[in-house]
């Protein structure tokens, strides 16, 4: 590391003002601060010192996403070979390798497009590259079906980074979660590639692995089956392990729980928000199951609602986004509860959109500042009344 530090110090003048590579200053600074903690402090004022910075926080979030991503890769291979009728004769390594080759291009496209735009914008503004897309770039491929074409993913990523992030000022200034906006753009612009029963199984061979499946291969998600056939899915342990059709990183409750434990143990995610999402979802699902309409979605047990679709993934990784969620403690309870309640409400009452979770998060992103404002104002009013009583 010392040799690397010396090398960076040697070439750094080339990227500073007047250097021959000044046009790439933001790129150099982004790589330098990613590799090393910035060696700069404020000149005056009172400061709180901590052993972790935002780049390290983002790195921990990416680490927490790894179980869900790796299990998602395995599940992509599992679903492909299951559709091909060759599951019994295929080993773990081949299943995982196929999924890795199918998912890796989506990760590359997400990072190349998103980071490319951020590099250009940072250089244009004369700012350093921020670390926010380190997490967003891995989230985007995890919340789309494996059948989503790469060019669509590139267009959606570019739209989200530009219009949901950079126009608001970049990392930390965005109102809406960039990954959720990417998914919403895909769903409304290209609905046939984000829903139905023809997008959940990879149908092509990958560098000699797998089989070129016929065009008619289909595999519906449990929520998709419920919304189209009128029959609520029976509980299966595949709903917990994640070995079922769904978006790449959203199917395994076990893998998501492992990531959630890491986020809670390190204090990165708000347990208030996370818990409230599950409480709100459970309560509304129970109410629909008890007194709701006689539809498959309404008659599903409350616990099935929590383990299906993107509910767990959204509660753990998306609703807890510190930039776009509520920041006051009371506000986090309200914010999380409304996300869970709204997700189940959309899922039950709108058969055309059986997922619901990502739309609920997107809507509540818009109301998070409103919630915080009234929580703070309520505290101010309560303290003023208390002060008036003491002075009277």
C-alpha cells in the first residue's frame, strides 16, 4: 500500500490545475479517495472524528448485498436448467457459473453507464466523484428480471442518474431512490420486459453453459400466478430459500436477512424504518385477509405477503436508504409503516401491479421531508407549551 501511495503522489501533479491530464482530475480524485482515506482536515471549528466515512459505509452496504446477489446468480442458473429439464444432472458449480455469466453483464452495464455519467458531471462541475453509485450500481441489476435486455437497462440507468439524481445536485441531494426510479422507468416504459411469465428465465446458453431454450419457455412468479389465475399460491420453503422465479436479487429471504443483520449490526440501516415496514405490511395484510375482498391477493396469509416479491428486499435495502428516507426517529416509524401498508394495499387492490413494494417506496420518498417537517414542528410546539407552563 505504501508503494501505491507513493505512485499516486508521483502522478498526482498531472491531474491538478495546469497538468496535462487535468481533464481527468475528478476520475483521479475519485479513485484516490476510494483507495485511501482523504488526508485533509478542516482548518477551524469543532469536529466529530469517526473511523468510518461515507465510502466505507457504501462498501459495507455492497458487502451486505453480496449474499442476495450470489444466491440470485445461483437461482438464475437453477431456473434455467430446471426449464431445460436438466436440473438433476447439473452440479452446483455449473448452476452458479451460468448465473454469474448471465448477471455479470448487467452489473457492468449499470456501473459503466451510471459512473460514466457521474464522471462527466463531476468534471463539468469541478467536483470530486461521489460514492453514492457504488451501491446504486449493484442494486439496479438485482431488482430487474434476468430477461431484461442490456440496452433497456442502460437507457433506464441513464434516465435515473440524470433526472433523479444529478438534476437535484448529485449524491445526498436526490429526493427519490435512484435504483427505484430505474425500475419504475423500466416498468412503465417497457412493461412486457418487467412482468408477465416470459422474463424470469434466462433462455440463452452462456459460453457453452446451458441450453438455448425454445421461445415459449415461461415461468411465472407466485404473485404473478395469483394475479392471473385467481388462485393464491400455497406456502413453500422455496419462498424462503429463494429458489423460485423473480428479480435477480429479491427472491431469497435468508440471503436478504444475512445482509440485514450486517446493516443493523454496523448501525448503517435504521432498525426503526426496517421494523416499521414489516409491521405495516403485516397489519394491512392481516386486515385484508380478515375482512378484505374475496380475491387471491386478499386471501393470502399475511406472512406470505412478506416473503414474496420484493417486500423483504425493499424493507432491508431500499426503504432504509438514508438519503431518501425519513431522518427523525419518529418519522422513521411513520415512514416505514406507510411503506409496508401501501405496498400491500397496492398489491391487493391493483391486479395490474402485483408487486407494489417499489412503487410504495417511490411514493413515500416524496413524503419523507413532509413527515420530518411535521415531526420536528410537533416537537417545537410541545416544548413551547411546556416552557409556557413553567414560566406561568
